[in-house]
């Protein structure tokens, strides 16, 4: 029974009126009612929707190749999946990102939308499932328990590639600044105390190197994501599938996604194990921790403008205070710090959800997915924002750098090989007590000549290893 506004669909609980305009069906409608949790629909993650469509397309092609799905149905499903990947009907993927059922509601939502898009392509009305059925045809040879984790891996892989691009942009920004500041001598610090000289370029190059290292770790994690359990069906035994199905569907899915996917050698293990997600979450945490440390450094180095370190200037992007005129705050590093805090929390969530899996299935993959998608997306946005709105516009406060070097006691460390630790300690104590420079005290006490000091205190001598004359 239908009307211009509703159609009646049936499931094991009975009949339910579905909006006639909806591409989703009764199972999705039940989930909408059952899970009013975050208010965030799965359509918030386009990579996931596209991944689900890719899985359904690959399954249709494999089932047709095995003689289990007619050419007409296969063609309609493939057409619908490609339409979805082009953005069609994304707004009809409406179930909440956090849901019970190990992702069943997400899989049902995908089955129904794809079925109804396919039905329209065949010239039928939405809901005419006698012609093409969401479960019998779109979900043929599948279970949520192999579809959902496979789709999560494809979606996550796409997100990782996007994050890697953003990290490379930020790394290049730091590399440009390292080159720009390569001749700017400054004091290094350990435990927030004066240490020994370095260049500002060396300091910025470390930010670039840290990002590069994390890019490599992220690529390694991405390789683990490429192993899928599609073909496992309910618990990994492959019940209700042809013996060739897992191999065929993986081949088709690899071609569709251009991802080097492989089928797990043990589908029972792969269906219950979420170790690759735990590994990825740990790498994302590593990225976040190091990125946050970098932002801490940027905030410290730019602190001031007069009562702090003030060695660099961050580009002003907005007024910093509603009460203090002229105040400008390091808001871009601060927002990246907050992204890092979120990623750390997401990693805890992923860890607990992974640990909570029981027997042949982990029922908590929806919260794992939500956590990973947020971490990846927000880190990507943070890297791009930090590069364009902060790092690209950083300038060196060269007068301040020079003044700190000239007045620093830490420079006495460079004199150790020439005047000895005992004399160097005495010079440092006197400089600290008197406020005079290290060089002045060394000359006054006849420990070195001006020519010797000039040679020893050259920037190139202070910021890299050098050959030291043997003791006599």
C-alpha cells in the first residue's frame, strides 16, 4: 500500500510507513528511531559512503561472474553504486554514526539506497523490491561483518592519503622556513634554560624532519589497512558464498578503488580482529603528539612581544582580546593543540573498543570508525591551517636573536675545550653575577685572545661538530 507521501515496507517487526521520497527503507527508518545519539549521520563521511558503494559494486560483479546474479540486476546495481560515488543520494545515508549492531544499520542503509537508485534506473518505483531487493540482491553473498570493516578500511585508506598530502604541505612549509633562517644564530634551550647556540634554521628543520618521519609511519599503517575480510560473511567461514567469491570480489574491489587490497589468509581471525585500526590510531596519536609539541614550541618562541622569548613573529590573524587592546594571540597553534588533544582521546576510545570485542566479532566498530575518521579529518585540516595561516608567514626577530646570543651565558660551553670546565664554570658564575658578557670576562682574565675568541665563536663553529686540537 502506498500514497503520494508514503510507502509501506515490511521487516521482521512488521509494517512501517517510509517517506515516499526516501531512497532508504524500513531498516534505516528503524535505526533512525533507535539511535538518536550524536545527530551526525554517516553521510558526514563521504569516504565511507563511497567505500560502501564500491563494496556493493564489487560484490555485484563477482556474483554475476559466478552466475548468481542476472546481467540486468548486476548492471543496475553497478550503475547505482557509481551514481552514489558521484554524490547521488548521499543525503539519504541517514543513520547515526554511533549505533548498536556492529554496523548493521549502516549496511542496511547502503543496501536500501543502492537498491532504490537501481530500481529507478530500471524504470520502477522506490520500494518495488520484488524486482530488485536490498538484501537478496544488493547484499548477495555478504554480511555486515565483512562489508562494514572492509568499507571502513577503504574509507580510512582514502583519508590517510588525504592526510599524507596535507602533512607534506606542512613539511614543505617548515623546510622553506629552515632555508630562510639557516644563517640566523640563536640560543638553544634544554629544560627551558639556556643551552648552546644553534641556528633558527636548524630548529625549523627539526619540525620538518619530525613530520617526514610520521609520514613514513602512516604509510606503514596504511599497508595494514589493505588486508580485508570480504567474503568472510558472518564469522569468517564464508557461509553462503561460492568458493571463488572472496578472490573475485577482492580483485574487483581493488580495480574499483585503485587500492592494492588483499584477502586475509584467515578470514575467521580477520573478522574479529581490529588490530590494524588500533595500529593506525596509535600512529595518528604519534602524529598528534609531535605536531602538538611543535605548536608548543611555536607559541614559546613567539611569546611576548616584549615580556617573552620573542624570537619569532607569528602572522597576526585576529584580535586576541576583548579587553586588552592590541593583543594578538597564537590562535592557530592553539587550535592544532586542541586537535591533538582530541586525537589522543580518540585513541583511548579505539583502544577500549578494540579490547571489548568478543569471540568471533567486534561489535564496536562504529565508534572505532567515528573516532578514526575524526582524527584523520581534523589532523588534515590542522596541518593545512597551520601551514597556510601560520608557518608560511613566520618571520625571525633577528635583533632579539642577536641580543640573546650576545648576552647568553650558555655560549661558555663552546669554550670548554679551550679553557677547561673549571675555568668555564668560573666565567659563567661571574657573568651571571655581574651581568657582563662571557667574552668580556674571558678576555679580562687572559684566558683567550680576541682572535681566538673570534675564531671559536664563529656561527659555523658553534652550530656543528668541529675538529678540536688534542690536549698537550
